[in-house]
């Protein structure tokens, strides 16, 4: 038997008329960071609450290390959840918040103190022990919430939008800290997020959900480079999506009137070209090259610049690194540019 | 020299006071205080005055505290009213009866009211409004009428006895009225909303994630209640308990209507002393001692409450 660490089998959940989860199947491996990504209302939070045990699925099973935990109440499940608003107990100080879960498990005083000190050190919370949880900063609250879970040494940690309440600077720093912590402890993380950048940078593997269904499971590179459909392509990063025409055994990108050569499988109707894979170059006079467009918008973002290019009435994006060697900063609005991409950077799919 | 100094100080004090009052919006700040002085402190002072007066036949039924006659200015004051009520166990027992009634009904209101408040607070918003209106609707009927309705329900030929006889559970009507259980029933019924509303006020702000968090951290429902929900709703419990306990100690209408002769209550005794015995000084002394004895627990409660709220700001 090659059981996965956590198996979600045919889980379905309805709230009244709304189908929150529709026969969801997922396998999550030990010690990986797995993200559930989707816009609000896609069912990701419901799935997390079902794994935590706050909701019961209408159908389906949850197996943890091969054991059916579907009907176990949350206080027996060997996993913990970190809430989006942290849900720290406002009447307890930092230490007592962290101790809360240990006291429920009948550990000796000595054991509790050892574990609490260990986790205080690990998460750099020393000096805050006696503080009330509403007297500390958002980042510190986040670490207390994390400590409160990790001190229980759970097999699985669920994180509901773990970084959403932090400001941007702190969020990036905390992302790295989370990944380091996970590597150090080896605990499986399941992260719910609506932030695609967060999902891509944190996860070993991730899934995109929509309307209670799993659309695609894979590692961030697969999902970014090889999305299964237009929705996923647009959800992760910026996507230029074109129609494919199959004319007289020629594969043509319809909008650009561009022929793709060297293809074996010809049964695709859409293609994706990520903006960073399209190079543009300013041209002075009309050349015979057909790949010419007009710059409609420019957004300078420091390390790179976004260009909106218009060709034959359709628009697409090109992202150019603002490096020393490139002269893309010369490009102005309404300039004519020649655009260029490799056939290998075109991803073909059916939708 | 000293006199001059003190005059100067008083003058300075008044100057400061006037400057302060000019800066503040005087009427806005002091209206509630005027209200308190007019309708609380002045009546209280009058009652205190009567309580240390000597009773006599006449109108009013007590001797003036200060009198000016040929013999000169005379203060006609006595502590005998206080000595009298503390020497007669009858009064002390009635006071203890009232305290025990207040205590029992506060506990009952809490036990009944807490789940109701919790349920209302956790209902969906549209249902919550209906439930709150249902809680408040009884106030549209006079409190006297509602207590009277209980009298009608409980009496020998009342609807409860009729139904029980009709169903064959009993052959003779049970006497449910005119005992202290009927009083407790009436008090709990009347004061329940005063417990539920402050509790609701705290529970409605309660973050449901905290319950999930406690569960997730391994706390069974009982522990979740004891360690998270209860401590966080403590201010509501204190507020509700005070709103029930304090008025019930002085309650005299419900014992009068539903109670019997098995237990006498403090409020009823004061009423009788005032209007039946026409012994205003003793009645006033009873009222004053009742207030003094109650003030201490209330002050302690208030301090606890303020401290708790301050800590959770």
C-alpha cells in the first residue's frame, strides 16, 4: 500500500443550495508545503475546515496516514490550524496562549515549560511572555499563533491565509521564515491563500480551485508554465492567450497571424505566451517583418517594465527586464515595436 | 492672618472653578448630575433625615429634626430607629430572605438566560432581530399586569390547574400561589431580560473562531466553555447579575402579589412600615440600612468590572 500522508477522497459539501465542494480528490505527501489557491468562494476555506474537523463532509472521506479521520471531532485530530485573524485568546497572555493546547493534553508542568521555552526561542518571542496578545504587533501575533500550533507538535499544520493580515514588507520576510521553519520541523503544511504570488513562492505543490472543484494540481512551475485552462493561466500571473487555427496542416496563432512550426500534436485550440517571454524592440521605419505592434501603455516597475502592445486590434503584454544591456527604456507610448518569441515558449492547450 | 489666608484660598478656588466651568459646556456636562441630585441625592437625604427623627402621631408622622422655640435651637435626633430594627430578628430575617431571593433568582436567571443569550447572539442576523424583539415585547405591557397574569395562571381555578385536572393528572387543584416558589417564578420571569440583554451584548461580539481555535488545540466542548467562552463573557455576566440582584433585593410588588406568609421580604416590610404602620422613621431606617449593606458588594462588583474592562481594552 502506497498511502499518501493525507488523502481527501470524493469529498462533497453543500450549504443549502450552494455546492461548496464537488467530489474533491487530493493527495498530500508528508513534509510538503501544499497550497490551496483560489478566489473567494471557491471552496478552499471549506476544504480546510473539513480537514480541521469544524465541518463534516456530506460525502467522502479524509484519511490521515491511512486512518479515517472524517468523523473525529477537531479536539482529537492530530493536526492544528492557524486562523487568518489568528484567533488568539484575548484574556490570556502570550505564554498562556501557547500553553493552552498543552494543558489539554495532561503533560507534566516540566514538559509544558520545556516545550514552551523551546518554541519561544524558535519563534523569537522571548521577552513577550507576559504581554497581552493585543499589546503586541501584528507580526508578533502571527508568530504567537504559529507557536500555539507548533508547540503541540502536530502532524499537519493548516494555515488559513497566514500572511494576509501583515503589511507587504513583513509578508515577504515572513514567507521566507515560514518556509525555513517548515524545512526545519518537517511538518506538513497546507496553506489556503487567494494570493497567487504567495502560493507560488511558498509551495512545493499547489492546487487551483474554482466553484468547489480542483482544476489542477502540480508544482508552481508546472502550473505557471503549463496551465490546463484559461482560468488557471489568468489566475496565476499575467497571461497572453491566443486562439490557434489549424489551416491546411499549418498551426497558426490567429490573432498574430503567426505560424508555429515543429509541432507533433495538432489538436489544440488555445495557446499561452507569458509576457516575460515576449521581447520587444523599437523599430524606426517600416520593415517587412510582420511581427509589429504599437505600444499602448507603459508601466515602469523598477526592475522590469510592463508594455501593453496592440496588434490587429488585440492587445497583449510584454514584460522587459530593465537591465544594463537592454534599451527598452527608450520605448515611448505609441512607438512601433517589433515583438519576438521562441516557439518553445508557446504553451498549447485545449479549453 | 490665618483667616485671611483661608479666605484667599476660597477665593482662588472659586476663580478656578468658574474658569473651568466657563471652558466646559456647563449645561451639557452637568445635566445628568443635576438629575442625580434632584431625584436621587435629595430624596436620599430626606429619607436619611426621617430615619434619624423621632416618630409621633400626626402629619407628617415624625417630629421635626430641628426646632426653634423659646428654649432655643434644638436638634431632636435619635438612633433608636436603627437600634430597633437591628435588635428585632424579624427585620434581619426579612432582609436575609430578600438577599436569598435575589441570589437564587440571579443564579436562575443566569442559568436560563445564558443559553438564550448565546443562542440569540449566534443566530443569523435577520433571525437575531426577531428574537431580540421577542425579548423586548413583554416590556410593552405593564410589569404589574404581567405579574398579575401569573397570578391568574397559577391560581386554584387557573389555566394550569384546569389543564392538569382535565388531563387527569390531579383531582384537586394544587396550590401554586402564595408561597416563595411563586415569588421566585415571578421574579425570574420579570428580570430574565435584564440578564439576557447585557449577556447578549458581550456574546454577540464574541469571535466564533476562538471556539474553533480552542477545539482545535484539544479542548473538549466543556473546557472550551469554561476556559474561553465563560471568562470572555464575564463582564456580561457581572453586568446582568447586578441588573437582576440589586432591584430584586428591594422588590415588593411581586412578593405582595404572588407571595404568601411563609416568607417576608424586605421591600414588603418597608412598604408595610410606611403605609400600614405609618412609622416613617423606622421605614426610612430600614431603607437606609438596606442601601448601606448593599453598597459594599456593588462597589466591589463595579471595581472588578471596571478593572476587567480596562484590562481588555
